[in-house]
C-alpha cells in the first residue's frame, strides 16, 4: 500500500518538535522506513493544530551511524531523543507547515486536497491571486507581524504601514523582493526600508530583522506559493489601499475607485468637454487637449484609460504610493514618471509642484483647460456612533490642515471639517476657473449642514451621476456616491439637477432630481413639527425627531421620555413630548418618516415643511395614527410606565383584567376633550367629538393587530397592559446580550405578526403618494 501520512497525535496541545522526534524514533525503532514505502509527509497532530514536514527533509536521520534506535520514543530525556531533537529543530524551522484548525481551516482543506493524492510527489502550495491576497494578509497580521522587530507607532510617522512589509513578503522569490520600487523590500532575513537620498546625494536606508530568528515568517510562507503570477502583481500593488487601516484610509483618501466608475466618469467628461477633450482636435498626444491633475491619486487607478500621458499629473500624500505608481509605469501604466510626485494638497504650497504644472496653475487661460479629476478622502466628523449618541465626533482628521485653518473664519460651519470639502474649496479658491470632476457624497448639495458651503462654493454643476456606495470597497453604508462635474469659471448657486442613477453593474436604472433644500422657503419637517410643541404635563410619551433625512430615520422612535432611544446630545427637537393636543401631527410625522423604505438612492433626501392640504384630509391623518400604533419603531413598553397606546378595549381582546389606561380607545372614539388654551391643530379649545373613521387598509391593520392581541391574552402569566413591543418580546425572547431575537418558536405567533406586518406594508403603500402630494418629500 502507498502511505500518505505518518503522524504522531497528542491529546490537548503539544510541542511540535517533541512530537516529531517521538514519531521519528518510533519509525526508526520499528524500521518502518525499510518495510514500507514512506509517505510524502510526516505529521504532528494535537487538539489545536496539525503540522507537516516533507519526509525527504528527515530521511538522512534514519541513516545516522552508531545510533541506538531501541530507546523508548516517549522518553524525552534520553541522549538519543536530545540528539534527534537538535537535528529536527533545525530542519523543521524552514520546512514545517503548521495549520491551526480555527484560523487556517480553508488553507488546511486546500492543502490536503492538493497534496494527499496517490502518486503525487512534492509540495503543492496554496497559490495567491487577486481574490485571496487580502485573506492571507489578515492571517499574516496575526502570524508574522508580531515577530518583526519594529515599533509600529514610529513606522507610521514616516508613512509606513504593516501592509508595506506584507507586500515585500508577498512579491518576493527566495525571500528577495522582486519589485525595487516598493518602499519596503525583503532581503533574506531582514527588511530594508526608508530608502532615500540624503543631502549629499548618497543613498541611505534603514533595516530591521525578526525577533524569532524568522521562524514564524518561514512557517507562514511555507504554505503559500510566492510570488503570485505576474498577471496579478500589478493589481495587488495598486490595491495597497486595502492594506490600510480604516481610519488611515479615511484620513488619507485611499479610496480605490472601481473600474466601472472610472470608465463611466471618463465617458461623462467626454460628454461635457467633447470627444477630443484629452488629445485635442488633431488626436495626437500633446498639449492641445485638457490637462488633468489627480491631486488625491493614491495608487493612480482613477487615471486608468486616459490617453494623453503628457497632460496628466498625479500626486498623493504618501511617498509609498508614489513608488507604487512609478512601478506601475514600468509595467505599462500610461503615465510619465516625472509627472508623479508626493504632495500634501491640504497643506503644501504650490511652489512644490513640478514646474510645468505650476505654469498651468498660475496661468488663468490654461486653468480653463485644467481638469481636477479626483476621488478625495471621505473622512468626516460624524459616524453612526455619533448619530446614536454613543461616540465622539472625529474631527482630528481634518481640523489641523492649513486649508481648514485658512477657512475657519469663513462661516462654513461643520462642512469645513470634511476633508473632501477642503479639497474642493482649495481648488475653488486657489485654482479658479478649472473644471472640477470629483467623486463624493451628495450631501454637499443636499444636507442642511452644507448650506454655508453651497453659498460659498458657486461653481456651476454641469453633470452628475449616482452610484451605490457599496461598490466602493473602502466605504461603509448604503448611500449614493456621486460623480460631479463642475465648471468653476461660471458663478452659480446650486439649485437642482437631474442625475443619472446606475446600479452596481453600471446599468442605468432611472433619473433622480436632487435639490438645494435651502431654497425651500418654509424649511424642513422638524421646522414644521415645532409649532405643535405643548408644554402641558399630560404627556403620554416622547418621540425622537433626529435629523430631517432618510439616513436618520432609524433613530425616529416613540418611547417614554426617560428611555427614549437615539437622542444623544444633538441640538433641536430631538425629544418631542406627545400629548392629546399633538397626537395627530406626531402620527403624521412618524408615519411620513417611516412609511417609505430607505434606500441607497434616497438616503440623503430631506423631509420638508408640508403644504396645508394634509390638515383637511382626515383619512390621511387617521391612516397615520393606525400606522403609528402598530409600526415597530413605536417602542412603548408597559415596563417603563403606563401604556396609553393600547389600541383595543379589554372586551375586544378578552382581557382577564382591566387596563391601566384606555386613553387611545377613548381618543379614537372622540371622547377626549382638550384643556382650555392648549395649542393644537384643531383650535385653542377644539377636540374631535366624533369617532375617527379609518380606511379599509387601516381597518385591516387593526383587525390583524386584534388577532395578535387576542392570542397573547390567551397565554398564561401575561401582562394585561402589554404593548406591541411587549408582545413581541414575550414571544421572541432575548439573546444572551439582551437583544430581542428576530424569530419565535411559536408558529401561530409568527403567522399573526407576519400578517400584521403585511397589512402595515399595504397601509404604507396607500399613504406614500400623499407624502409627496402634501410636500413632505419632493420628487
């Protein structure tokens, strides 16, 4: 028979070297190697890991002269064991393949499939390509990085990242880095870094070695085939951005622009500037076309596909990225090495620019033919944590740049803290008259926080397309990223534009109007709600009203004041008290914010101050009340106070006890009167003296809700005052972290809650057209 593996297995965890020595002594004592064809590998197995050593590496041990093979293999103290141990230790340092079950599961499976095949000889290592190099990098971070003798805090100060050491490893053969232009290179047992010319013109560098004599590095790379195929190398180097930590990516703008949007953006530039915009009417490379400067180039992928290298300049913050771009030139990138340079656009003076580019920047006529073509950094002060009140604003990335300090008294407010805004403003102020072609979030033309920016930045917006942010692999969130083409030689405050909308495959799906909401005279939806503020003490709950746009909708919820979610420290009417006088406007507000699903396309759309027609549409108002009573963001729980939101009487749900409050059913029947002087939508002393009439869709919601309440009240040991939130908690339970489970094991409950949600969706579909008709949203 042909053996595939001889191995020593241990219970618990063990020392690999000891296990392999014991295995070798066992084989030698039984002369197994003389009686059977040996396998391609010897192995050591325990509960944590499995290790393989090519049999060919240890063959010579079995032929050592004058060796006593009769000692007990399990006795680690014999001179024979210690002698073999020394030999094995030196062999396995360079030849052992170690796989941990928890972190190397896929690699282990692949290794077995490749190597444990009858008739197969030699090691088949895992190949590295553009699909798995990031997965391998994450493993490298835990296995190799800790053994490199550097202070990572100090290396970051000179612009080096862990990924630079990984690239040096990955793009090497026989432990010699193949690409000289990388900022870190591997030379056998050390890394060479910080290579540069000093003031005397002499070439200098630093070097660092390994803390463990390169053991972990060797064992790690034994598993993989290095270097990757040549066809993948340029792509991997160009994706250095993926190796940057998220905070560094945001600060430095290392956002790789997907090729589909690179190509589409260049098509849009041709639509605006003319078919011959790059090369001029003669179609030849030269100075007749438009000049292009990507001042946030990263590794330069935004410039792929441009055809006139004599008119293209690329600058970036990191010298390492400069070296990457120059290396790409040697591999066919259509750029000139002398047009690639390190430049901190938000801090450096333009006198540092190449002379030819300075001539363009300083010439008003030439500036008219300069296209600032950029995908700048998106670092911003606010994050999801700051929106929910659990984190501090991230201002350090942007509030220390020279352009920020220059503009801090310009009245730009929060917008000046955004890095990409600082790029736009410096271009607008210091390189006037240019064409600005940039990728960015659409909040620069929509958000209320950017009102001052829009009044300052008066370049004409000529063209715009929208793409989903999820297609940009360094961007988190479901929102649109736009490609804007501005003409800064034309002075115009943005009003509105029809943008082309593309899906993730770059297929056009529709058009969408985007508006400057500053120009809407009455303002936004929170401005409208303020008029219904009432200071009496008869509140039945509060509502979080954070923001005026879709991206904040998940924070709009109803709860008791002391447990209201999402309020945080934001200014405005984030905590709105609800009572009899304003329950209808509150329901309208709540329903308008939640009845239309949020999508990446409408994420930045603002809810507006409506026209007055909603006030005479009682069916719309009542539909909104029904929606508010049964929608999941109504988080009232009787555990936190008296539940005034019960939509049914005790008789309707066959309650075994009387409810603490019948406020809502009394309100629906028109039996509650306002106190004199209350500010409300019905008049100072008004009230609804007749029962509320509901549409068929709203009645269907009440019917489905009643079925659910009745089923709950049939259960033992229930809380008779339970809200919808309480009922969900009863049947769904909570996990170990205290979060409500998404599903229930009670099939009848699952059926009933599903029917209720279906009816709410139908009601929302009925309400949606009126949201636009009454001006809460603009199409």
